[in-house]
C-alpha cells in the first residue's frame, strides 16, 4: 500500500470502529423501556433482511435455495443471531454498554481456542500467552472484589461472554465448512430470512411483537440505527478486507472496543473507575498476540468477496 492508501484505509478503519462501537449503546437504549428480547430480535431480522436484500438486488445476487444452502442459513441464523442476540438483548438490561463492548473484544481469543479444536489453526505459544492476557482482563471485569465504578452483575457478564463464544464459533464454522460459494451478503440475507422465521413463533407465543410508532420513539430509533450501522460497517469491512487485507482490517476490533466505551460515556453518561482502563489495556495486549497469521487471514478475507 502507498502512504496515501494507508492514510485513507486507516481513516476508514477509525470510522468503522466508531460506527460499530455505537451499536452497544444503541442496544442499551433499545432495551431501556422494557421491550422484550424476541420482539427486538424480530425487528433486527426484518431490518437486516431488507437492507441485505437491497444490497443483493443492487449487485444482482440471487438467494439460492437448496438443501445445502438452507442448512447453512439455518445454522448461521442460530449461532450468529438467534441464540447470541437473544442472550445479548437480555444481558443489555443489566450490563453497562461499555462493559458489553469490552467483553465482546474477547471474541478473537475464543475464536483461537475453537480453531485449535476444529483444526483450523495451529498451536503457537505467542497466542496462548495472548489468551492468558485476555483471561486476566475478563477477571478484572467480573471479579466482585474489583471496583470498576459501576455494579457489574457477574451472572449477566458471564452470560454475555456466551454471546462472544457464539460469534467466535460462527467464524470458525465458516472457515471450516465454507459458505457454499455464496457471497457474504447472500449468506446474511438468507440467515436473516430463516432467522426471522425461527423468531416469529417465539414473538407470537411471548406476545413481544413491537408495533412501530411514527415518529419513532428513541428506543425504536436506536434499534433501527444499530441495525443500519451494523450493515453499513459490515459492508465496509468486506470491502476493506479485499483491498487492505484481513490482518489490517481486523484491527477494527481495537477501535470498536475503545469507541464503545467512549460512546457509552457520551450517550449514556457511563463512568468508570481507572481499573477499567487497566482491563482494556490487558485485553488489547491479548488481542494483539492472538491476531491471525497474515497469509491465512488474507486468504480468508479474499474468499469472502
């Protein structure tokens, strides 16, 4: 890359981090008035499906429907949306948004452990040491004896880590078994459609359907903004990975965590004791040590395009 490209791509990386980092405070706002998690998830599926459908239509990408692709959509809908986000919306009621952003930064470390188990990666001491740093960072957050300036319910913090575990498994599932030759947007569209079909009976049974009100109240607007930001940043992520490489692009994880804390402070007034920055620094060291090999990561990113 030229210096001009590095500067441009670095700026895009910062903007991506700011956008993705804002989704946690938006989620916190969405759950603030008692909306049920299945109702929120149903609208996430609808909004995501409409946006992904528009992208696929614009790029003239069909949505293949056969036994193998439907199995792919169903599995990814379960492990990438229905199960983790069902937990996430419930945990967001009890956890500060900044803590949620910090806990999600553990995804690369979970991903490495799962990759070893599935044979997707090889053992490296550097990355094992990175896992140790990540564990220390998590313990700083969840141990009751540590003062973070806010009450952190240990149960919900642990439950939210399960969300990170699902996301880590999703990436490894794709790395191990592929996407049946489909583009990432086709996969996300299919997962949104079939995820919505799974969630709809749960919404009906729990009577959690959310009726839109115009003009949209703040919680509904926050949900829409979170979905739009996620799709916009994900599309940018795929574009940037194809041009700057996956190793460069995965550094957005640092930006997402940092901006998540900043947005939580600006939008929600969340404040933390200095200990939180110690946890953040320790987790960043772990993320750096666990990041993937350049050749493998770049090959994976190019395969998504």
